[in-house]
DNA sequence: TATGCGATATTCT
DNA sequence: GAATATCGCATAG
C-alpha cells in the first residue's frame, strides 16, 4: 500500500497488522521515538478495534529534567520503569490522559510520549468517545489521542508487545520523511529537539511551523 | 488563524 | 499550596 503523508481521505480496507516484537524496538529513548513514527497503535475493547498510525512523538530520555522520572521513582511512576514497550499512562491538567511507550532497560525511568495519530480503524467509536467528528482533530494532540482510543489509567503498565487491549503494530505502508523539533508544552529543557513527526502529515499537532 | 484563559485532578513540596 | 508532557472555548484581527 502506498500513501502520501498529506492525504486526509480515509483508508478503505483495514491493512493487515503485524504485532511488533520487543526485540524490534530500539532500546534508546530517542531512537525509539523516531522508530515509532509510522507504526500503528491498536486498541481492542468491548466496542471492537480502533487503530491509528503514529505520526508524532516526543522523547523523554534518562536524565532529562522535563521527564517525570527526573527526581527518582515514586509509586505513580512504577510503569515508567518497566522494560521497553510497556504503556505508561497518567492523568494531567485535570482533564487529559497521556500515553507513553516505555524505553531503555528495566529499572530506568524513560519513555516516549505519543502525541498524535492518523485514525485508521474504528473511526466511529473514536467519534463517539471524543464527542466530535472532525477526523483531523480526533487524535491530534496527546490528550485527544488518549480520549479517542479510550486510554485511561486501566491501560497503565500494559505490555504493548503482547496480545491485549492495547498493542503496537508494524507500519502498514512506508512512512514519509521525519521532521524534528523542540518539544511542546514543557518548561524545562525547552531547547532539546526531541519531538519527531511525519513531515507534512495533516494529523500532526502543534503550530504550523512545527508540522512542516 | 492566532492568542489567551479557565477548568479540573493528581502529585509532590 | 504550587505545578502540570492539555483542551476547548472565547475573542480579536
């Protein structure tokens, strides 16, 4: 299957999905953030399957002052310290869940924030969960992504490389060029270019200059 | 299109 | 009591 990054039309037939094995995931946080662009996030629950293509990520590597684990482990951060390929989900701003993919070795608190998806399957259920139907905005931004996929604290700690309610799949078609920028919405280490996205993809969040 | 602001829950100081 | 890896609405241009 071939597809342009700026094509907003729905994909007719769901592409076959192959689950990613942990061994395929880069260990290093920044490598993983780049690697995940173009891969698929799959959600399966009682309402069926929803999936989306990852088009934007941010790396929060070990020692980064804006990373949650910077001040050491706390109970809430437990899953952030899991072996790579697990979900770290937390709630913030009184309104939004954030979904991260853990990175590095077990015992190291680091991860990759999933910031935006290009919706593929289960779009009606995403619309239902989001309470709006503009396809471009369904999963554009980390809080929206979690809402569209029905991700909440119950997903915290889930193994994304195993069959279950939430998992990762290989890219169904070649991705476009990857862009790189500073991260969005942080107050420390603001100059590190640790945000990655598919260039020109209309489902990427952030101001225009950060999408080209 | 761009910017500003309030809402709201949880965690850590 | 402060801060927060945000969102959606309001208002202005």
